[in-house]
């Protein structure tokens, strides 16, 4: 019979217990005795950047919850899109039936999964990036580089979000539809784009502030 502990078998269980221990220590410590390290550990345990300022913690936690919901939706949307496309192939080549609604439904589902999950991917910095430059820079210079990149990404995504909302308004007010025979309303994909890009912009804004805090701490030698 193996003597391995459950924590050794399942690293996620160990991480959960460590997070719980941090919370218990913070809750049972006398008022004012919990240090900055404890607060940083609590934030990291819940997927919040430890450099996030206190004022933005409610927003960061709300975004974390929203991102988890969007990931769940994205999983369901991808599964539904795969089933719709599979049925489209069968009906098109076996029964020679029209598949306009199936193709556009799959596109709408994929648009939703792509845009709504963008903030989650950004929260873990999971987008495709080139790390060759960062390995050549010092920690302080690399922190400044990350601030600049986050700022540029925020500017682009904020503009994209604003444009998506204007397209959504036009599609809703003018009752725009696609050009297919099924003709579903265009406010559906524009709405998914608008929500997804807004979440991504908010996520980038929080991460930009955290990056600025981290760069300032490095400059001050903390």
C-alpha cells in the first residue's frame, strides 16, 4: 500500500489546501498583524495579480468570476459548434439538404467562444507572444516593456470595444441581418464581440495598473 499523501498525488489539492491555510491564517491573525506577503498570497490564490492595488481588487475578483463563466460558455459553445458542423456534413452529403443555418450557427458559436474567452486568456497571459526580447532585458527594463505592451494592447482593445458597441447599435436599430436565406440578426455576433472586447479591455486595464505597480516597486528596490 502506497504511503504517498493525497497532496503528492494531486498537486491541485495541495494548492487548494495551501490557499485555504493562507485564508485561515489571515482570518485568525489579530487585526493589523497580517503583512503584505499574506495579502499577496491571498490574491494569488484566487488568480489575482499580487501587484493589483487594493482599490481594484473587487473589480479583479469580479473579472475572475466572469472569466470562469465565459470559459464554461466557451466550452459548451465549442462542443455545440462541433456537433452542428458534424450534422451539417451529414445532412449536406447524405440527404443533400441546405445547411445555411448550421454554418451560420457554428460561426456565431465560434465568435462567442473566441471573444468571450479573450479576457480569461489575457488574465493568464496565454496569448501567443515572443519571449526572445524579454530574455535579453533586465528585470526592470522588462517590467517597463510589459507596461508599454499592456498600454498599447489596452488602447487597441478599447477602440475595438467602442467600435463593436457602435456596430451593435446600428445592427439593432436598423434590424440588420446576414445575407443568407436564413438571415439571422447581426446584433447577435456584434453583441458577443462587444461583451468580449469590453471584458478584455477591463482585464487589460487591471493588469496595466498591476504592471505599473510592479515596475514602480522594482525601481524603488522593494
